[in-house]
C-alpha cells in the first residue's frame, strides 16, 4: 500500500513540476488583470482574486481543455458592471459580494441547465463577424469607462457618447499626478511587451505602481489608491433570491459570452495529441465553476484567450497550471492584502485600458470587409449596439444579428443552371469563365444548393421558375445532388410545380436524390406523379436517357 501511495505522490510531483513555472508565469498576468477587472464590475478588488481561486480550480478538475485558463474576462466584467451597478444603486446597503454571488449563481445555473438540455451547439450561436464587432464595442466602452480614473476626474456616467462629451468638458480638472502614474503604467506595459516579451507586463506595472505609492506617497499628492483590503480566507456569501428577477437578463448574457469565449479560446489552443473538446461537458464545467465561486462572492468567470495564450507560451502542459494560478491567488489573499491597498486606481485603469485596446480588432474588421461587406456591416452594427444601447442590450443585438444573418443565408438558397463541358460527359454550373459550356437543346438542368425547407422553398421555387421561363425547355431536370434534405413544404412545392409544368407541356425529372430525400419523395405523392420513369440515380444517366429517347419518346428509367 505504501508503495502505491509513493508512486502516486511521485506522479503528482512530476505532474506539478512541469507546470509550476508556467503556472507562476500565468499567475503574474492573470492576477493583476483580475484585480483590474473587479474595479470594472464595481466590486472590491479581491473579488477578482476570488474568480481566479475557486472557478479556476473547479474548471481545472472538470473541463476538457488542458490549457484553458478560466477566471473573469473583459466582456464579462463589463456585463457584471451593468447588473451589479444597478443592484447597488437600488440598494446602497447591499453587500457587493452578495450581488456578485447572486449573479454568479444565476450564470452557473443557466450553464448547467444548458448542459442538461445539451445546448453545446450554442458555441456557434454568435457569428464571428458579429462577435468581432461586439468585442470592439465592449473594448471602446471599457476604455471610455476607465478614462476618468486615468485622468483623475469625476463624471456622472450616462452612456458612451455622453460620457465622451463629459470627459471633454472636464479636461480642465485633470489630476496631473494621476495622469503621470497612468502614463507610466502604460509605458511599462508597452516597453515590457516590446523588449521583454516573456516578462509578466501587468505584474511589473502593478509592482511599480505600488512601490511608487509607498515610496513617494502618491495618495498625499491626490492620486487615489485602492485602500484597505480585507485579506485572509474568503467568507461564505449566500445569493439573494430577490435579486434573481432583476439580474437574470444580465446573467443570460454573461452565460452566453462565457461559453462562447471559452469554447473559442479552447479550440484556438488545442494541440496535437490533446483530447477532443466536449462542448456539453464544457457547459457543465463552466456552470459548476461559476456556481461554486458564487459562495465566496467571486465574479462570474469564463475562459480567456489572452491568459490561455500566456499559459501556452509559458510551457503549460496540463490544468496543473491553473491549480498553481489558484494557489497564487490564495497566497495573495493571505499575505499581500496590505500591499495591494497601496495600488493606485490609475494603475489599474491603465492595465484595463492596455488589455482592452486589443478587443478593438481593426485588422479583423478590415479582413471581414474585404471578404464580405454585408458581414462587415453586421459587425459595425454590433459594435454600435454596445456603444449606444449598453453592453447587455448589445448582447441581444449581437444575437439578433447572428440569427438574422443565418436566416438570410439559409432563406436565399443558391440555384445554378448546369451546362455540359464540351466534348465530355461532365457538367458544371454556368459561369462567365466558361462561355463554351453547352446547354442541351430542349433540356434545362438546374441544381439547388442546400437544404430546402419551409423558410426558403418559395425563394428556391422562384429562382427555378425564372430559369424555366428563360429556357422554355421540354424537360426540366432537377439535379438534387446538392440537396441534403427536404421537408413537407418543399415536397408540396415540387408537387405543385410538377402540375403547373405538365399543364404547360413541360416534364419534370429528378436526378441524384440522396437517400434521405429519396425516402421523403417516395412517401409523398410526388413519387406517384413522376413514376419511376422520371427519377434517375445520377445526372449523367438522366441526360443520357433524354438524348436517347429523341423528341417524342418516353424516358428510360434508371431507378
């Protein structure tokens, strides 16, 4: 027995030894950012550490990604600010940690419910262009939100554009010592990234800010600092059920963003040999992480792309890296609370701005515009939605835009006229690059692309009939090879089309039905209307039958 425990202990030592340094390196980036994100959410800074303690540990045990680093993120923090800020405004005596606990338990419950319902497919719910625009809007909102702290001024927050105008009107009240501290922080981060790319830039910036505060006495010069922090072990915080009604919309947005960002980050950093990601298990892991974190007042959490990239670049092998980060967060709470109290707010604001600028991805927006202008417009609308309507309503705008783009794509199916390549038995869609491709006299071949269903059947039918009127064929051959499936409305449309075509002296033929579509056709009256003589296994067989029968003969069935 002792030998078994000895082997287990040896495995654990090797397990953590490989990830100790990567974990400490990741902690040096994650923890200062977590402190800064807590200030965005209008919470005491230790709430950020709580999110790097319990949620990160729970995900490390339950998640399927070997690298994903789970704590709070910029979009989650700004969504928290909306919900928690409203709760505190309605009840100034409310404990901020209780508000955070209530929000986190709602987020966790929603993610766990999504797991029960097997909603893992929601990972692709928001399109990439819309998500790019949403993140850009969040980045700009956060920058404007933090600018007053950067400048040492106070404004009445009333929305993005009014806040921008208010900042300009208060420029005469800038606290120059505060601005110097903020600019020094930004300089340290920028220089570290440029000349010390492997160094933990946020940790260096925070350390310099704390040191300057202690040595120079920045608070006496008008630079506000974090102030007293309650250190030690977290205490139990119970959610407040009466807040559920007001907080559930924000919790829904956070749950969606948490899951979407987490899956995107996990997929981005999958290495050869890593186990496959399970979207539904990720829902369970993230839900459990948020629900468990709620009971110490942790902020809602999700996987972060930048901190996961840090872990990967630092050499992380397993989720032991996240365990090390959580241990560092606990050590900070136990031993460094008095030191963190000296941290200037301007330093935290500068850290937030430095890492929010990256959310505004101009190169990504330009790439979207180059490839598809309509999706670029969706990205711009998503960005403006966050800036004008607020972050929570911006999430709704992003969802509606994504659904709208999906409906637009699926409800406007492509329909190609198919021509024969000269001197061959091969066929392809009509294209201007191939002007010599030939139509077969008396035969029109059309190929709808994609599943035909009630939402797009009318559009597909209109395009098919437009081709038919232009060609005036004797036989209208529908190449079904690119149709994965049909449903009742589409089948009914085909029955009606067959009747109208027959009335006008045109025959409808079908070719290359896949097994699912063939089974549905055979169940409907369409198979009886067409008979075996007008349904073919392949396009080539149908064309051969048309050419073999002559002008008046009957087609020879190939089914």
